[in-house]
C-alpha cells in the first residue's frame, strides 16, 4: 500500500514531473520488470500528477480559512473532494488555537485530505444546522457526507498538550487520513505504550476548558 502523500511530495510531482519520472525509472531499473508494468507505473504517475495539480488549485496542502457559509457548503458537499476535515473555531478560544497548530502540520503531512477552518461567529446558520454547541469542533467529511465529529478534547486525552499522533490516530479511525505504516497503532507506540484516552470520569481539570457558546 502506498504511503500517504505529503504536500512536499505532491508539489514535487506537480512542479517537476520529469524529475519524478527519472526517479521512477531508476527504481524500476533496479530489478527486472516487464515492460507493460513499467508503462502502467508511468501512466499512473502522470494521472497522479494531474490529480495533484487539481488538488493544489483547491489549496490542498494548506490549512485555509473558509470565508463564508456558501464556500463551506461548496467544499463539504462536493463529491469530487475525497476527504475533508473542518475545524469550527472561535478566535478567542484557546483550545481552538491548539487545534489550529496541529492542523497546520497535518495539512502538510496528508496532502490528499483537505484541512480547513470556519469561524462560528460568521456561520450561524451552519452551526445551528449541524448542532454544534461546544468548541473546538472537528467535523470529518467523505464524498460530501459527514462521517464523524470530534468535540472538545475528551477523545484526545482531556489535556491541552496531547501529542499530534493522538489526533492523527483519531482522524484515521474516521477514514479521512491514512496513517503511515510506521505510525500505525498496531506497530508503533508512544513512549513504549499506547496513549491512554481519558473519559469524562477521570479527574482532569482541563476538561472544563472546552467552551460552550
């Protein structure tokens, strides 16, 4: 299974396909591979370059601000956009800023997933329609459908300093990103053990920091 494409890899393929073809030829020449397989690999590389070009035009690889509710609907209801993750934020909420920091990293690591943010102060209709009552709120979309939502930090350890990998693994469960093999929970742990996920019954005062609005 191919590894998830990073923004760096995608931009490299889009900006210099000839270099990517040279690298692919070098890989194929390491062993005896039938000509029809070589041609198929090259054709797939060209199609991938075309797909990445279209995605780059839609700002995949960048964590973008959705300007208005119409743009939100255009983005999240489009069946041509495979995976999309939207962070509903309030500019004055500290925990929303924490999510922003993580998403800035994730958008570069998972190019094939669109990461975006929507200001709840400017999207009252959408907020009411989706029944969002607590922030941060992260909604996951696939092929124009809501498939999951992460509300507050309860599922991320009830702490503000949760590792990025905890969020990655949670998003992977939704199917909106695909973890690299070396970060798969069954093959790699954090600090020698899997990260514990606290529930609301655990004694953690930071749980009170989730914001109702």
